[in-house]
C-alpha cells in the first residue's frame, strides 16, 4: 500500500495544497512548525477520520474557517482508490458532510462505512496502521528509556498482542460470571430436589381420597341437624313474639317508672347544680379581684406604668384599664425595632467571627502545606545528593576502568615501537607480506618445475649417450644436439638448485614476517577497539560528572526552596494567630449582643404576662356572665319537667291494666326448651361446619401441593437443562481463556524470534563495522547489546546518537515484522519517519541514510521522511519543501525538480 496524491483545503495550516507522493524516498523538508507533519496527519485522517488523530474535527480545520476538504489517492494490491472527506461547521460544532471512497468496482458513502471498508481492505484499524507505519517525532528514544514493563506493553501494543490479553481478561470475567450464575442455579436445583423428594414421600393422592370421603359424611350430618334447627327456630319465634309483646308492655311500664324517677332526680340535681353555680360565681368574682391585683403588679414591673399611672410625690396608683392592647403593641413594636438592630449587629459580628476563623484555619492549613512541601523538598534534595553520590561513585569506577584500558593500550602501542610499521599501517603491512609470500611461493613452484624439467632432459641425454644410437631411428647419437647439451643442462641444473634454495630461504623469512605482521594487525584491531571503548568510557565519565554536578546543584537549590517554604510557613502561622485573636474579640462581642437579646426577651415575656392577665380577667368576667345565664336556664327547665312528670304518672296507670300473666308463663316455657335445643344444635353444627371447613382446607392444601409438585418437577427439568448449559458454557469460556493466554505467549515467542533476527539484520547494516557484534532480545523484550569482545551493554550505555539510531533500527524491525504479519507477500505499507534526526549528530545521520536504503532494499516501496535536517536531502529521490507565510500563518508545499542537485547546492552553501 502506498500514497499517490494528497489534496488539502483549509486543513490545519494549509489553505490549499496539492502534492503527488511517489515511490522511493520522499523527504518533506522545512523549518520546525512549518506544517510538515500535518501533511502526514491529513493522509491518516483521509483513511480513518479523526480516530487516526489525537484531535477532534474542530482541531483539524484551519482557524477562522467553517469548512475543509481532504482528498487522498492511494494504491493497494495494484488497485487505485480515492477518498474524499468534506467538513462543515453547523452552529458551534464541526461535522462530516461528505465522505466517499471510489475504487475498482466499488463505491462507499458515509464516514463509518468508509472507515470500515479501509480497515477491511488494509486489514488494519487506525491505531494499527499509525503504529505500524509512523515513527512519531520525538519518540525515537521512547523504547530504550522505557522501563521493562513499559517496553513490553508498548511493543505488545505495536504487535497487536495487547488485544489478546484484553480478550483473555474479558473471558476471565465472563467465566467468573458464569460460575456465579452456575453456583446459584445449582443451589436452586438442589433445593428443588429436596422439595420434590419431601412432597413425593407425603403420599398426597391417598391423603386426598381419605379427605374427600370424610367430607361427604360430614356434609350429610350437617344437613340433618340443620332441618331440626329450623323447626326449633319456628317454636322459638312464636314464643318470643308473645313474650316480646308482654316485654314491650312491661318495658313501657318500667320505662314510665324510670322516667318518673329520672325526672324527679333530674329536678333535684338541677336545683343542686344551681346552688353550685352560685358558689362558682362567687369564687370567680374573687379570682377577678386577685387577677386585677396581679395585673397591677405586672404593669408596675414594665414601663407601661408611665402610661397608666396617676402618680404623685407621695405615691403612685395604676389604672390597669388604661393599659390596653394598643399600648402593649406599641411597646412590642419598640422592642422589635431594638431587637432588629441588635440582631443586625449580631449577624455582622458572627459573619466577622466566621470570616476570621475561616481565614485563621486556611492560613494554618497553608502553613502546614508549606511545612509539608518543605519536608518533601528536603527529601528530594536528599535523593538528588544520593544520585550525585552514585554518579561520583560511577566516575571513580569508570576512571579505574579507564586506567586499566590505558595500561593495555600503552602495552599494545609499545609493541609498535620496534615494529617495521606504525599503528594504522599493520593491516597494509600484513597484506604486503601475504602478497610477497604468495609471489615467492609461486616462484618456488615455478623453479621447482623448471628444475624437474631440466633433470628429465639431462637424464634423457645421458641415456642416449650411453646407448650410442637413437632407440627410435637407430642412427648414431654422437654429435647430436641432445648429447652435446648435457653440459648446459648440468650447469642450468646447478643454477636452478641454488635459486631454489634461495627462494625457499626467502619464503621461510616471509612466513616469519607474516606471522609478525598478523600479530601486529591483531594488536592494531584490538588497539582500535580499546580506544573506541575508552571513548565510550570517557563519555560515560563526563555524563556521570555532569549528572553529579547537576544533582548537587539541584540539591542545593531544593534546600534553599525548603528554607523559603519554612519562612512562608512561619509567616502564615503568625497571620493565622492574629486572625484567631481577632476572631476571639468578635466572639466576645457576639456574647455581649446575645445578652442584650436575652434582656429584650425578658421584657417581651413581662409584656406577654400583662397581656395574658388582661385576657384571663376578660375570660373570667365572661365565665361569670355565662354561669348566671345557666342558673336562669336551669330554673326554667325544672318548671317544664314538673309538668311532664304528671303526664308520665297518668300513662303508667293505663298500661298496668292490660297485662295477661298466664299466657306469658306458657310462652316462657316453650322459649326455654327451644333455646336449649338451638344452643345444643348450634354447637354441634359449629363443630361439624368447622370440621367441614378444615377438611375443605386440607383438600385444597393437598391439591395445591400436588399442583406445586408438578410445577416443581417442571422447574427442576428446566433448571437442570440450564445448569447443563452453564456447565458447557463454563468449559467453553475456560478453554477460550486459556487459548487467549497460550496464543499470546506463543505469538510473543514467535515475534521475539523473528524480531530479534530482523533487528540484528538491521543492526549489522548500521553497526557491522563498528565495535558491536549483535543484539539479544529475550521474551520480556529486554534488550542487550554485545560488543565484539563479548561485553554485554545495556542500550542506555550507548551515546545519545547511538541510542536514537538503535531505536530507529528497532522501530524499523518492528515495522518489518508488522508488515510481514499483516500483508504477507503483498508490498509493505509506507514507512514514515517524523523528524528522525532530532538526537543524531552528522555521523549518525549518514548511518540513518544507510538504514533507509536497507529498508528500500527489503521491499519498502515508499518511504516518507519529515525533517528540517539538510543532511537527509541527499537520501531523497524526491524533495518536497514546506514553508509558512509569517503574515498569513498559512503553509505551502513545493516539489524540488532535482533533489540530488538541491543536496549538492545545499552542501556547497554549507
């Protein structure tokens, strides 16, 4: 997948921009803050919307504008796709009005649908895509500076393994939830089993048959007794009718007797009541006199006496009738005004006391806060001094290590004092000796071959001379060239043997020289490694000294801050005490004002007593009038009762003549017999009916238990099925949980192996000729760098530039792993480096260029580098410059026609 074209309108600092992005390395160059990173963010925003950014829609629109547009054309798997997003402000909110994607045989509309389509197409959501392709500005040292746990979480998140742990935790929570439900359901099932067993043991059907038989028998008995009861009730009714008539007449007679006696008693009682009322009137008159005396005394206790008194020099008398309601009300109003004034002053005093108390409390709290901050600052100072001491200890240790290295370096350098070459020439000298030895050995071999050839020719000539004639043609050999050359061959043979001895002696000398040269070359290599290591140690010593100085200074500054905080705490303490004293003064004023209020309440209570006494006198006078009226009313009623008493006596004599005593006696005998029978039958019927009700209740209960039994059996079957389902679900969730856990462990193991291999491949490119040999990455993502002499280093021991380049190598290796895992054999997504040279010096920038070239060789079709560094321009296939107009604060982009020419010109300018 690679980007082809990005067009912007009112996106962040861009009013209008249109940029083609090509294959190869594109460097987006410009000053810091010019808007370089915003071009990349626009690409991410086009693909995934605001989810790919740490911002809202309002943040991506150019300040002061109400609409924006982003258009992206990209290629994936050989097919071209085009996305367009339009934003428009509605009220105070910015929203997406248009979001479309067009591609081969596909058209998608809507922000959500487009995002889902891109996620399915690239097999990466917004987070995965950005983490895979984008090495953010300022994050190159993030993985090295992180703790092991932070590094593990970060790389797991980059490799998408964190989701597996999230899924495992969800499965664990689901498993616990199922366990709770399953335990609950098992308990309910066990309870149902016990209930069903108890009901089955009760033999409910047999009980129901016995109860229904007994109920039928009881119903027959009740019917017979109810018929007898009806006949007895008829007899009783007849007798009661006769007796009722007699009783009615007798009652009238008795009533008349009672009425006569009652009237007599009422008349006597009312006359006695009239006497009592007369005595009560006398008592009330005495009470009025006493109340008026009390009222005069109460008025004298108030300042109302000035209103009602008729004073003279010899004494004063008070006219209590002059103390009316208006005078009391006027005095009350005066008291209310006085009370309002006091309460207003009291409220102000209370508010002042509260304010001062709060201020004192807050000042005390601030003092405590300053004291706590002073203590914390001193603790930080102690920590800084401890860190400085540790750094000084490291300086001493590193210095001792440096002295040891210096001794070894001096020992190796002394080996060159008597050597034929100086330091730096040993490798060339070794190659020269090797070449000389090779040439000498070739000459030895050539001379040896010539020597053997001459010996063969000499032996042949001597053999011909001894034979005397040629063995092939039979001619005499005397005087032939072969026989005549024997002397020459012998002389040549002697010369070659001498030369061969000289060459062999020279080869032996060259072998000895080569052994010495190889020893010097090894010493030279070792000397270079030791010098590099010495440089690293010196850098480490300098860093430790700088740390010690900074931390000592920081400790001194912190202690000064602590002293200042103590002074501020003391100042706040003094202010708090002053406010507390002022609050105490306000509290005394409050007490005085509250005493004034109590005095006002006392006066008001005395006024209330005067008012109550006046009311009580008025009520007593009214009671006297009411009692006198009652005495007159009683006298009138008694006259009426005496007339009614005479009428009652005459009616009683008329009724006494109408009573038949014999018929009454017969009716009473019949009534007694009927009542006795009804009483007995009622008890029997009540007993039978009670028994019938009990049987009906028992039958209903048994039938209910039978229905409940069937319901329990149905519930048991349903609950058992539910428990079985929960058992199966629990097993499946447990399996899923363990699967997520084992899958994460296995994927991490595989990723660690692959990531370590890829990291070492990249590392060999960057540091292959340096002092480092390899990197080890364990299962916890713990990183160890090994020097060529086998020394293990923590990445933090590297220099700043080396750490940054190391981290870039790690991120590139993670990128390769993610790309291979996500894309398979398909082309990798773009690799985007945002300001990667922040922590790099010029020497390490060249290695970054090598790293970029290596990623291209590995198949990364498109690499985008955002940087303000001119040194990276040389690595660009395409150079894009970004500038911001300081007047309009708007950015613009421009493609440089010849990136290599621009790099040359830049270098020339430097």
